């Protein structure tokens, strides 16, 4: 009798867990389909796109000519122009990370960046381009804005992360679970790596034939 009672309690507990908003068994959304060519750009003018350019150069994938391109101030018009050539971009990587120095050198403000990024994402959606949001400079990039009393980096994240099809994040930049929360709320698959060097293997997997 005692065994039956214990089993019933366990069964009720299991049923409760399964029917709560925190399921006992859960799986991450499937990684979206990606393809080449890929456009790499920034939201916030941090050095992130240059880092990715170096990484893509090192990736041992049979890239065709012009398989990837870095345009730090890419616009919706760039996507349209590429489509008109007959070889449209299939993927778009937007590196999140605001740099006051970078924006100052480009003669733009964070509002300019947010407006450009919004239109870029809108056009990418229209063309069916896979959008990858990347934050690859860690918490130091996020902390810089807080240090000078602004929130430019967080605005960059807000503009890109919730509107991405896939998130690629350096673990050290997610210590407050900022990206995990966004990924869970928006049902976005997320790849989290320990360090920038690990991006080599991840991008190989993402863009493999």
C-alpha cells in the first residue's frame, strides 16, 4: 500500500511539472537554414565585423568568390542591389556592439544606427535572408557604455537580438543571461561559445555545404 501511495505522489508531481510553464523536457529551436553569400555588418560600429572578417578568412570552407562581404554601414539598398545582380545574399550577420569612437569616426549617432539597422532587417525579411545576431566582444563591450553613462550597447542588442533567426554569443558577454532571456522569449536558437576562436568551428558548421 505504501509503495502505491509513493508512486501516486511521484506521478502527480511529474504531471505537475509537465503542465507548468517550465516543461521537464525541452529542446532548443532548430538552427535555421543558412547559405552563401553572407553579408557581415554592425549595429553600433564596434570592431566586431573586422573580427569576423578575420575568422571567415581562416575558415576552411570552399568559399566561392565574394561568398562573404563586410560592409560596416550596410543598408537596405545594399541588399536590393545585390539581389538585382542575380546573386542575392542568403545570410546576414549583424554584429551587436556599440562603440562611441566608431560611431564618432563614421559621423553617425546611435539613432542613425538603429534606423539603418531597422530598415536593413526589414529588407532582409522581405527577401527571406537568414538574420544572425552576433555579440562576440564579451561583457567588456557592454560595460563600456555603462562606464560612460549611456546605454548604446544595450540599444544595439535590443534592435538586433529579438529580430534575429539565430543568435551567436560569446559566453562571457551573457553572464547576466541577457541573450538567454531574449532567445527563450522569442523562441530563437542560440549558440554560445567560450571564446572567439571557437567561432571558427561554429561558422564552419553553420555554413557547411
